[in-house]
């Protein structure tokens, strides 16, 4: 959540927070996840926080062997589980839907750019942070991933 408050996008905020867990330097984590903010390139598609969580799932369970169908299936199972948990807590995994829900609840009242798909991001002002649910969504994605890791640890 702190990374989001510093100006990083939702995907960067989730992946960056876990970079050291995977032995990844923060610059690489931030760069590799930079295109996924705003629902993938600010197109309001899959939520960046959810995309970041899915990138972490790839680091945790992904495979580099294209013939290992079992490993692929396991990774996809993990991603689907994480997506279901995220959707259960947030109501959607779609950026546009999450912003629309926040707008309907008054969090984005008066925001002209919340659903704008222009590639130009809004300026990060105190008003931006006040009206956006993204900081909390980033925290939710990170907590869901932490719960997944805790559940996967052998006793």
C-alpha cells in the first residue's frame, strides 16, 4: 500500500512489495509490472493489483517447461483460486468495474477521469488518493497472496 501511495501503479505496488521474497531487485519488479497498471495499460481491464498477484503466482508456481502440462495446470489452478478470493472480497477482478463500484458508492464522486482510458495517467494529488479505492485493493491483493503462501507451507 505504501508503494501505491508513493505513486506506483497497482501492479507495481503488489509485485514490488514481494520482490525481496523472490530475490528480485525492486527495479526489475517495478519495471516488469509497470504495464499492468490501470487495468493493463490504463485500459480498465483486469485490475492491476490482481495482475500483480497473478505475476507473483507465476514466480511461486510457474513453469519454464512448455511440455509440463501438470505444472501449467497447477499454476492456472492457483491463479483461478487467487482470482476467486479477490473477486469474493472486492466484487470483481475488472478495474473498470471496481472503479464503477467505488463511484457508485460515492468514493469517486466528481471524478471525470476515473473511467478514462487515455494512456495519460491522472496526476497523483491528495484528491486522487482520496477518491480511489486502489490503495485498499492493493492491500487486499497482497493479503490474499500472503494467505495463499501461508496455506501452502507444510506444517
